[in-house]
């Protein structure tokens, strides 16, 4: 990819796909982000994401991978995509880079909300541990505070990546999950232990197909805000998931990623609302391990 013409093509794809959900694409939000990372887009995995929650109504997200030799947060600050206020989250990526081996990154933005989030991928086959991550000064205190909880479910040493959500000032920790972890009785036990509502039978069936689990934490609480589950599928419409008519129509009409796997994420809010997120790929790399673990989404 080179030149404004190619960048315009990516923008057009974002705009067209958002339009399938009746979401108006804000050019002044989207174009500066694509332009800031224009040089990495040719080799990136590029994906689009929609969600069934009321809070995501009217929004459409795009995300793409960034090589490990680039600092995506430094780019975002330099290009004015995000502002700094002295919050610990603003130091987190630099400190992770000092303490951990990093394979690559991901960037997430909304067509209306603009720059939101960065993912940090650890090298394949080398899971990070919560105990090591908790030593990083800018990490939320809740990471150390919930380590024993995740250890009881054999997740504390299975961290594949983290997500840093600058828009909501939260972070996600993504765990590789065994079949035992996503079994209905374990999912129920985890939810009950941290005070989340029980998932429905439909969602428990969905969770059994998950390969990953991720938790949302923040700097203002010692609690786990949310636990979500990640499933890879060729046909999301075959899943036991309430995707809703608008998302189902998107699936049937989006012109990109028709021959690639889709990612579906499920979670329950503190009020008991179950929701799903669907990720479809615009640009796919068959040689990238991120094709299977490119998990993400808003952390609030």
C-alpha cells in the first residue's frame, strides 16, 4: 500500500462497512488515524467489529496490527490522536516494553469515537504471568489484587496479551483457556465469585466453544469489572448467540472477509445484560498467529 489513493481505499472500506449498520463514518476522526499508521497497513491484519450492546449503538470499530518495532502509542501522541493528563495508563505501554518481551501490537479506533485502544501481544508460546505483570508500576492495583482469583482457575500464568484502553481508562488481560476453564460449571463459579450475574444457558453453551477468556480491570477498583469469552468460527450465524437483526444483516452483506474466520465475543454486564461482539476481517494474513488471537473490543 502506498500513496493517498490506497489510503482512500481503506477509508472507503471502513465507510462502506459502517454504512451497512447505518453508522455515519466521521472522516475527521478516521482519516487522521489511518494516515498516522499508513506505512504499516500493507502488512497488517485489518478487522471490523460491531457489538450488540445499547452503549455501542451508532458506533463501528476498526482495528489493525502494528509490528513490534513500532511504538503505536508514541505515534498516537505525536499525531494528536490522544491527549495526556498524567494518568498512569499513559506510562503503561512504555513500562511493559521495559519489563516484557513484545511480539507486536494492535490499534483500535471507532469511526465516531476515534483512537481508543492498543493491544500488546507477547511472543507465541511464551505466556506472561500476572505476578510478573503486577510488578510493573503503572499497572492497575486490581491486577495484583485479583491474581489469586485467576490462579484458582489456572489462568494466572496464561496471559497471551493485554489491552490498554485509553478512552475508558481500563485494561484487559487476555488468557489462553483450556476446556475446563470454559466448562459451564467453571464459568458459573467464576461469575459468582466476583459477583457477576449467571450467564444464560445459551451463553454457557457459547462459552464452551471459547479458546480465550479476558477480564476488564481499572485503576479505581480492586474488582474484576467483566469477564468475556472469545470464539473463532467460520459462520457466526450458527452460534448460539443473540446477534440481533442489524448485526446479522451486516454479516450477510459485508463484502470483506467472506472466506476468513470470524471472531465472536460474549459477556454479561453487571446488570445481567448479555451481549456479543462480532469481528470480521477486511485484510487477512494467513502467516500471522494474530489471525487466531486477534482478540479485542471495548473494555467498558
